[in-house]
C-alpha cells in the first residue's frame, strides 16, 4: 500500500472501541484497530491519535454535575483508552508514545509538540491523551488543534458512522450520504459531524477531515491509501 497522506491525525471514537458490549474496551476491536494502524505505519505513514472517552464516561450525560468536573473525568477516560491503544500497539511491535495534555509524568509523557513531531519522524505512533486539557472542548476540537500543531495533512474521524448524511440514517431510511462537503455546509446545515469549534478551526486553517466507519478497522488502511470511502469535509 502506498500512502496518499504522509502525516495523519486519526481521531478514534471511544465508543467504537467498546465493540458490541457498548461499554469499556473490547480487546478484539482494539487489537484489530491497532493491526490496521501498524499496517499504515509499516507502509510509511505517520500516525498520531486522539481518542475519545465515551466508552467510559460522557460528560454531557452527567446530570447535575459541574461541567468542568465532568469534563475532567472525560479527560481521564481518554487517557485510559490511550494507554490501552499503546499497550496493544506495543504488543504487535509498533513503537508508540503517549503524551497527555494534563501532566501525569508517572504514566505518560507530557504533551510537547516538538517531541511529538520527532516521535512521528522516527516512525512512532503518538497517542494524545486528555483532549486539549481544557473543559468545554471536545476531543474533536483536540484532534483539530493537535493536527494543526503537528502539521498533519488530514484528520481521519473514525467512528460509528460511515460518513455524513443529510439526515439521521437511523431514523430516515432515505437519508443520503455525501461524498464531499464543505465546513460551511456542516455549520450552516447543522450536520452533526463534529462540533462547531472543531469545524471552525479546520475551516479557518484549511485542514480536511475524512469521516468513515471504524467498525471495519481495515477502513483505516483504505483511507490512508486514498480510497474513496466515507465523506471528506474541506474548506
Ligand atoms: P528519543 O528521544 O527519540 O530517543 O525518544 P524516546 O521517547 O525513546 O526517549 P526518552 O528518553 O524521551 O523516553 C524513553 C521512554 O521514557 C519512552 O518510553 C518515553 O515515553 C518515556 N518517557 C519520557 N518522558 C516521560 C515522562 O515524562 N513520563 C513518563 N511516564 N514516561 C516518559
């Protein structure tokens, strides 16, 4: 496989890592995602990862909890997922470093942009934990921010949906999937691809996002190869 993109920020849905059980980590799923990532690294692609935490904790369903505290718990959830991915990658001899936006020196490196870039250049996967390290920002926004910082060519948003539709395909059997779309369409039509902070950041900085389904992990390899899957959102 010849990579179409050199440096990729892969945003993995936490929920998708829970497989059919719907909570926590399904290691069959984690391992097959990691095998696909290793295939891309072996082909010469540089892969940085931001992972969500929804398989352990969703801040927005935390009832009366203080939002900032609920988001702090979400950041810890992303770190659990980051460590699981790192472990699974190491077990298949794929070099990896975890960096967290909130310092937890005993378990991971702190986020240092130049060091992350150096790791990528050396063929290591870098997993960014704790989102942006700030409450009120989603892991989609963390993906956009980190992708811009490391000068990634594209964001891959791999989740439970196979692309962007004009309406919810679960409710509307006639929903139509887009092949390409602009960030302005996403914002103006209120399409639930990503939150508006992430969409604005990508739009303002000309950073495309490819949305595809992680339930077939080999989609990661197909996306790196430039196959026409999912929906591409651009400025
Ligand atoms: P190079 O500088 O390219 O050789 O990168 P490296 O990551 O191999 O070297 P470094 O000496 O920075 O790190 C060695 C190991 O320690 C790696 O597994 C790092 O992830 C880990 N490490 C580095 N800094 C920290 C830290 O602050 N906390 C934790 N927990 N691990 C760290």
